[in-house]
């Protein structure tokens, strides 16, 4: 006999189980959607910086899945030269190499750079150089007032990604920048401190001094390694001014291109801030964090300091370099009739360095044997080596730093004249004249030195804080020759 059923809706055991499972799936889907919504809201405020890779159609969409299979699309990131839609005006750069006693040997540095740029042509994309840097934040602000670097308006970003082939950081915007207006790029980044070797970019140097093993941080950025230290427009023609600050342990000293402005000391760390630089290329920006000592002198208002290991400074190893450097600066000023534009020059003797020296403006670096010598060693060969290298790098302060080749195919405009004045410096100091700088030497003899120096004065004056190609040099030589010939005939 069957039981009598009451009225109502009934589910079997299997149906009830399926319904419960369906409700659980719906609840899970709701939670996932809620999480994704919150994540998207955060990304709208500050876009996620994708891993290095090829630009994709998926990545062009700010809400696209970062794990989507890339589909390459052509763009300005395929070109080896930066587009000129946006150009730099000023960098405000903070670097922190994380070097301190008692801490492990540093392998990374971190920093923040705010770059004031001018939009030359309306664009919704900004490209600059970046090599092996990772990012914690990126934003674009503006337009800025001409007399101020402040703006309360953030330009909405679609996506930020890196193009490793040509070492670009790409910022794709959701609206166009206005031609003629100023904007500020704000980038928070982390990079690698290179070991020894390769001694490129920002690298660590290990040495012995006062009976103990020590570390120092130093930069070598020519030709294209500034981009591995901080994001920048890393082409010689894209000059700008810089405000540089370096965070370091109080037991270390920090050096850069220009005169120290102030030091602040938060807990356990010192922030050394430097004056604003002159307009300059990125490859001659320079940074040193060390425990060195120095000897100093002043030549025509230019404070000259020779830095080295404390043991070496105590023993007088820097004295010869100190004695000749000011004389060579004065020789260059007298010959060219153009004053050295900085108020200080540091020459740093690096214990281990691949290159013989580097002409960074106001902060030249040298392989130790190219700057220091034992005063007990009376051999002229050591003095010749130091004199030639110092004269070469001092000449670069005009030829290379003040006037810079427009692109690397005209590097001889830097190196040819530096080699020429290297010989003049050696002759002036030690009265020795080796063969070298043949083309420039022949020009000088053919034109006479006085006329040749007038041509160089004209060339340097015309292109100061700018860039030049070799035709510019020939034009100024021809201009001076024609003027002289015209004057002689009248």
C-alpha cells in the first residue's frame, strides 16, 4: 500500500544535488567577477606594467588579458631611432643603489624619474628608452604651465609595455597630447647593478683599501647604457637639463655631474641633491658612490678634485694629475677662447674599469693606472700616459659635451678633436709631441693655428648645448677662411 502524498513541489535526491551544485557555481562566478571588477578599478587608477614583450592587439586594450597570445602589430617601436613627437626638456632623477656596510652586495638599484617633455606633434603614444628595467608605477601629467612643473591632471593611460628589440618603454594613452604643450612623465623603476665585468651601466667595483675589502658604485653610460640605469630619451641629440639626487649610506660620498646643493639625512640614509645641470646628453650623466678621499685645487674658478683609494691619496699618487689638470683646462680656454662652463670638476680613479677613461661632464672617470702614479717612480712613460688621457678627457668637455655629434656616425667630431688636443696638452705639459690626429693636425698647419682656432671658436659658439654633423664643422672652417681672404683683399 503506497503512502499518501501531500500537495506541494518535491525534488528527488539527484535533482537537489544538481541544484546545490549550480548555486555553488553561480556563487563562485559572482566572487570571481567581484575580484576582477576590483582589479580593473585599481588598474584604471594606475595601469599594470606588462612583462617585456611584443606589442599585441590584446595589449592595446587596457582591459585585455595580459596572458593572451601575442599578435604582433607594426608601430614606431620597430624603428631604431625615437620618434620626435615628444622630446625631453628636464629630468628630475632620484637613484638609490642600496649600498651600505653590513648589507649584502647590492644587485639592484631603484629610482624615480619625472621627465618634463614637450609635445611637438599631437600623439597618443610616448616612446622612450628602457633596458632591463622593471616598473612599479607610471603616469603622465599635464598639460603644464610654462612657468611651473605642477599639474593636477593625470592623462588616462591605456597600457604600458616594453619593446625589447629596440629597448623602448611604450606608454599608450587614451587621449592625444596637445602639440606645443608641456607634460610630465612620472616613472618609478628598478634596475640591475652590473657585476665586474662588464663594467657598463651602473656597476659594482670591488677593491682593497686600508687593509679591507670595499665596494663602490660607478656608472659608464656611453654609448647606450643610460637606459639601463633610468628610463630616458637615450640619443645624443635629445639633450635636457637634470636635477639628480642619490640616496646612499652616510659613510659613503655621492658624486654626480654638477655641484652639490644639499644633503638631507633621513633615518640611516643620506640624500645628496645636486644643482641643476646644463643642457646635456644622457650618455654623459654620471653617478659615483664611494668611500674615496681626494686632493683639490682651484683653477680660474673651477674646483678640481682628484679622487682615489684613501691609501693612494695619502701616498701622493694623485699629485701629478692634480698639478696638470688645471693647466690643461686653462690651455683649452686660451686656445678656444671659450670658458669652461662648470664650477667644479671631479676626476675619479676607478680600481677596475674596462675603458681607459670616460669624459662625463664634470665627473670624469679613469682606470686607476691612467690617473694615479707613484711619486717615487720617475719614469716619463707613466707621466706621458696620465697627461695624454687627462688632456683627452678635458678636451671632451668642449668637443663632445658642450657640442655633441648629432648621431654616433659622427663620433669622430668628439674623438678626433680630443685626440688632437691630447697631443697639444702633452706638448704643453711635458714638451713631447707624438704623431696622431693627422687630419686635424694637417688642417691646423695648413690654415695656421690662429685661423684654425678661430674656426673652432666659431663652430663651438654656434653649436653650444646643441648638436652638429661633420658638414657643420667644414662650413665654419670655410666661413672663417672666406672672411679672412675677403679681409686681406680689401
